[in-house]
């Protein structure tokens, strides 16, 4: 519950309509579903093969007025690429949380977010054993975002330690 309460507190809009993108067998689905349900927010469930058909998924997100999305970078990049080639922009989208792979900001991704004024992109990081342990929120002009964003600071009720190959803490 620490992770969920942190997620709710830091969200720009805890009651945002959220797309349930992750498999129910994957840890991110807990954030998608329970952080939304805890505050009485609406979760949109894509049907059939929508997750594999990015242009159709984008159109679905637009029609359902999806405001929040959790997904890995590769899927976010596929969405940005599709929009750059004429796919529907999910215009209500204001909060995107990415994790699972290194976030890389490129011109196509920056352009995607420039078309979504007021939106934020959050880079979350965590090992399999702990799911999310740090977060870094990118805000402001997407053209000013770093190419390789930081993994950020510890989330609530979490400490981070950087260890050397012998398991000893390294200096700051």
C-alpha cells in the first residue's frame, strides 16, 4: 500500500481515466488498477488484440478519453512513431509513466508530448524484487528534456543504496 499511496499523492490527477495496458500477470497492473480504484477512478480495459495494434489502440484511447498510461518505453516509442505517421493522438492524455527499460527522449517522442500540452512523463525504475523504487518526472518543454533522463529519487518509504561489486556502499 506504500507504493499505491505514493502513486496517488504524486499524480497530477489521481482520478484520471487510466488505460489498463499491462498484462494482469505483470506487477505494473497493480499500479494501473488499484491506484485508480482506490480513489474511485475509471480504468479502461482494451479488448482483443488492441495492445498489439498501436494505431487502433491510440484511436481507442482517444475515444475513451484516456488521461493516464503506464507502459514500457518501447511501447511509448511505438505510439509516438504511429502518431508521427498520422495515427490518432489521444488528446486527453496528460500523465505517462514508463518503466521496465531505459527511457530515451528523441525528436519523435518530444514531438508526441509537444502535441499534449500540460502533460508529464515520469521515468520509474525498480528491480524485479521491489518493483518501483525511484521516479523522475519530466515536465516543461519536451524539447528541453534530457536525452537519457535520470532514474530519479527514491519513492515514498524507500531508500536507495548504490553498492560496489563486493556489496559495499559506494561514496556519493
